[in-house]
């Protein structure tokens, strides 16, 4: 019988720095998704066990509908701030009589979302082919280290080497560890015996421990996992059944024009008008949700033949309006696209499946992790741009 390989991902509710960190959105997906997704796509992994004390995390993980992943409900005493990772590993092994001493056990940290399927596959191949007992992932750190007494640890300061000539030192990046079930039980440790090292790219040294790590990791993921993100965007585009938009700053350029008599004027773009017609022909419902309350918007919506118009909706009111439409159309918010540009759109943008904003939206909106930043500015065809992206996937 072949020796099975189990990946073990411990995640818990408690986190002092970032509450519910493991299911906070990172580039549009819960943090824990990225490690599980990479493991699911690693051929050598037979089963993935997510060990958690949290019902909310368990619900999110099971909602991924992954084929190799199951949830293990860990004991509360092994999910405290002071409990070791080894304690929950040993708990799971003791609670799973089907595990055998020679089964390969891969401990995976969800706080290292930059780990790719190929990293797991290469490391497992190295583990199986080299004469080693356990293995850990490391990166080469080209930093100069010093002792407390003012002496250098790893270089001669009188002959300071150039970075490209400096070999550096191996640094544990915390991504994953490989051992056997029997060795973990015998040694009460994730590593034992002759230890091998799998060297990972330098950018994987960043772990998500503090709030300021979040934007750094998102930028790194967008750079190094670009193809993964395009697949996610394409999936969201193809799922859209309802298209909603704000007015000022989206359908218009955000400018306010007044006549001598005090009449207000707005400038709309004809390309955005055609977008509504194209969406209608594709069978996608359309709607306008805006904070303003003017007859001008009613007239514009009538001309566009929008299915829904909600005015005077601020902040939470916009989300409530979207939910009302979804209830009438028997849709979920995951099937909704919404284009907004300012903070009064924030709550709705954070809730829909496809949030998007014009190129000149405020920074708060642009910084939403799941946001699709359009190339066009408000009033210059941004709605048409998103429409064409959606219809291309259809």
C-alpha cells in the first residue's frame, strides 16, 4: 500500500493582532483559502485537514467545496495563545486511529499564503528522494547580523561584501514542515532526525502576523501569482446576474453644474448608456442606487430602461437596497456587480461578488482588497468598460 501524505493546517479563532485573521479577505479570498488551494493543486497531497476551534472558520472552509479537504474540530485547550502547534498535531494524531507511523505529515501555516502548489510538490519530491528524516522550508536571507556585544555574526564589516557576492544565511520562513506521523509522536516535535531544507524564493519570507503585513503580502501575491488572480476575476465576471451602479462620480464625472436660476446639471456618457442596453440584451438585470434624490436621475434611469432605481440611499441604505433587489430576483450578493467611487459606497462594495470602481475613485475605495480598478474615470465610460468585461466572459 502506498504511503499517504496528509497536509495539516492549524487555524484558530483567537488572534490578538488581527481578530479572525484566518478568514479575513486577502486579495479577495479568506486568508486560509490560499494555502488550502495550493495543497488541493499539489498531486502528492492525498488529504488536507484544517484543524480549528472556530465554527465560523469551519463554515468558510467547508464552503470552498474542495475535494481533498476536511475540518477537524480541535480542543479549546490546544487553541489558546500559549498552546503549541505540536499540541494540536499530537491531538489530531491521537484522535485518528487510521494514521500509521510511516504516513507523511505536512504541517502547513496559513499565514504563509505565498506558498504555491509547486513548492509543496518539489519539497515532497526532495523529502522522498533524499536520505532525510524531516524537512523544513527556508529562504536565503542576505541580511547582516550582529551580536549584542557589537561583533558581527555573519560578515566582516571591514570588508563589507556586495549583496550579489554575499551568500547569506538560511532563515526559516514558517511555510511548512514535513515529517512522519511516528516521528512526530516519538519526539513530540515537528522536526527530528536528519533534517533537510527546501529553499523557497525570497519573497516568501513574509508572514501575515500584523495588520501592516496585509498590504505588503497583497502586492507580492499580485506580482507573483498574477495568473491565479486573473482566474478569480474571470470567475467573478462570469457569475454576474445583476449590474448595479452609483451615479455621481461613476455615471457622471462627479462635477456639479448650476445655472443662474439654480438648476443642477449633470453630464452623462453615451457609452455608458449603451452599456445598459447591452446588459439588458444579455439577460442581466440593471439598477441604479444613489445617495442623491433628483428627478434628473429618474429621467436618466427611464431612458436607460434600468430595472431598478433607488435614490436617497446613504451608506447602509445602499446595501439594504441591493439586498431588496436580490430578494426580488432570487439572487445572492455574490451574483451582483456594483460600481462605486466614494466612501458612501464602501459597505455595498465590500458585500457584492464583483465590486469595481472608476480610475479616479477615492483611495479608501481603491484599497478594498476585492476591488476591480477600472481604467476609465467616472463619466468617461467606466460602466461600459466593466460591462464589456462581463459580457466577454458570458
